[in-house]
């Protein structure tokens, strides 16, 4: 995701880090759901046509991707 590009209709950035990490700094407009909680929010997330998953190094993003 290019930070200079605007999200399109139905797109969301999902920050899957812990709430404390998100509070320290995050991508503007990103929705925070920790990777452990993604399965609890599938119905809410499936309305989006594209979900860009963000974490610190990639491991938690992979876990969230597999859950979705």
C-alpha cells in the first residue's frame, strides 16, 4: 500500500498489532484488530473488497491472512 494513495471504496487497512503498538503509531485510517481477534470479526471484515493487512514484521499479518 502506497501511503500517498487513497483507499478506494470497500478497501480497508487492517492493523493486526496489539492495541498498545497501534496506540504508539499507526497508518492513518487503519482499523486495529489484533491478529488473535481476527476470527471474531470475520463477518464485519468480509464486507470489504480489499483488506491490506499490516503488522511489524509480517508474522501476525500472515496469521490474520490465513484466518480470513
